[in-house]
C-alpha cells in the first residue's frame, strides 16, 4: 500500500503543528508572552467603567 505524496506532506504538517502547539503548552509560553504585556492590559482594563451592584 503506497501513500500519496500529499498525504505524507499533510502528515508532516500535522506533526509539525502538533509539535509547535505541544511546546507552547509544555513551557507555558502563552502566559509568559501575556505577562510581558501585563502593564498594558492592566491599564486598559482599569479604565473600563464598573457597573456592579450587590
């Protein structure tokens, strides 16, 4: 049984995408990147008017 070339390429792209997303998840890179922008985000969310009534 031979697998066509495009299937091998598709498998390679899928394996590469999995490797990238697994690395991002394993090292928690998304939160590390977000923490670099924390001062900007805090300034933005502190300006939002609060409308919370108990």
